[in-house]
């Protein structure tokens, strides 16, 4: 069962990562950090979903390019859960522009671009909730006890 302090966050493994065969490495990094995988599926993004997800930049001149890029191949959407899941994933992912991301972060190790930056990660707890609900139906999110939880989050649990 979910711990009361757990947050949910959305990760999108973008077309460039899918085409480059990076899915397993990226998912593994989140799992090794101690985050719980509570939903995962491969989808082909459609205009309506992209326009809702990127509503904050839909009026920008570069949005058409982002939309085209995000539709170039299927993506994998992942819902992760954990205590401080949003800040933990943002740290793992690194800044938007891969060339500015520190070595050791996903973008720092696996990208050098601003657009082809391999992943999207929710940027706040509120957006994590909104984005998970946008990409997953309730029956696609799993609530289960992860046996390593007490060891991963010891100071938060006891």
C-alpha cells in the first residue's frame, strides 16, 4: 500500500530515447534510486494529448516542432511513486538542455540537446498528479507494497 508521504510523478521516455534503445537504462536508473514503478505503457502520442500536456507552450512558435518530434515514434509513459519522488526524479533527470546537465544525470549522460533530451519529468508535485492522471486511467496505476521500502526510506518510515 502507498505510504502517506508518497508522491507520484510522470516520466515520458521520448522518441529519441526509444530510437536509441535507452529505455532499459533509463528505467533502471529510477528503480536503482528506490522509486516504485506504479504504471508503464507504450503509446503513440496524438495532437490532443500533446496540446493538453504542453498547453503552457502551445502558443509558442517552436511548439509545432516539439509536437512533430514527440509524434515521431511511440513513447513510453511511466508513473513513479516514492517519498519526494518529484524532486528525486528531477535530480536524476537533470536540466532540460542535455549540454547543461551534469555527468551522472540521465540527460547529462545520454543527451546533448534541448529537444532531444530523452525524457520528460514532472516539475512539481501538483503537475505530477495532473500528468499521471492525464496519461493513465485509474485502473492502470498499481498500489502495492514494495518489499524494499523500509530499507530505501528508513528515516521517513520509522
